[in-house]
C-alpha cells in the first residue's frame, strides 16, 4: 500500500471511529473493504453505477432525466412518460466478432477504456459482454462505427 493510500486508510479509520454508533462504523468499514477488494473491471462498473445513481455525467455535470431518491418512484406516471420519450444513457455491448479481427478489436477496446492488454483481451473473449456503460449516443456512435468497421457485432442497449 502506498503512503498516500495508507494515510487515507488511517483517516478513514479515524472517521469510522467518530461515527455515532458501532453498527454504522462496521457497515462503513465493510463497504470500504469491499471497495478496496474490487478488481479493475468491478471498480469501473461501480464508478459508472455510482455516477448514474448520483445523477452525474462523466465529468461531474448533472444529467437530465436521472431518478434520485427524492424524485418519484419508477412506477409513477411522470417517470414513465419521461422514460418513454427518449433514452439518454446507453451501454455498448459486444455480441460477436470476426476471429481474424480479434487483435484490432482488443486494441480499439483499449483505446476507449482504461483497461490494460490482458483485461481488454479477457473482456473481448467473454462475448457477449458490455464493453462500456453509461455512454451518450454522441459518445457511443464513433466507437460503434469503428468496431463495426473492424468486424464486430456491437449494439447499444
């Protein structure tokens, strides 16, 4: 563990000790330990999910149409009308690919994710899989076109 990570861990431990109840402290510490145990893919998925739940876009700007706990639940008429209008956030899913283009597809996956070579290779090999989550249509279209050009069957969900 690096010096800064150790310092953050100590701050976290001090923070949890100051919490009002022992149960809350144990819960927070358990969550922190679970987050520290996540691999790179899981950290990415968690980050995307967290930002979506918090109503944040990639760079922290609030997104329109995100349901937060203070908003009406997903069964209410207002939310259903908004959801039926237009979907704004998409997941890029690789369904299949041409075996001859596998290396090029792996390189392309690395270019739009923060994955290393092994992680990108493992991700591409476990087809069908979600390559990137939480993309807008404008962000996804160039990636979608490039992957299709390379011989991959890719869809937006």
